[in-house]
């Protein structure tokens, strides 16, 4: 693997990690809002 490819792979892996984290946060937000909407607070 060329060094440029390895660098790009590392960048994509980092972006993927960041996006997965954002999705997880949004899922928690959705669950919280559903919980509040049901009046279970």
C-alpha cells in the first residue's frame, strides 16, 4: 500500500469513527424525546 493510500485510509477511518459517534448521539436524543413525549419523566 502506498503511503498516500495509507494516509487516506486513516483519514476515512477517523471520519467514520466521528460520524458513528454523531449517529449514536442522535439516537440517544431520539430515544430521550420519545421517552419525554410519552410522559415517562
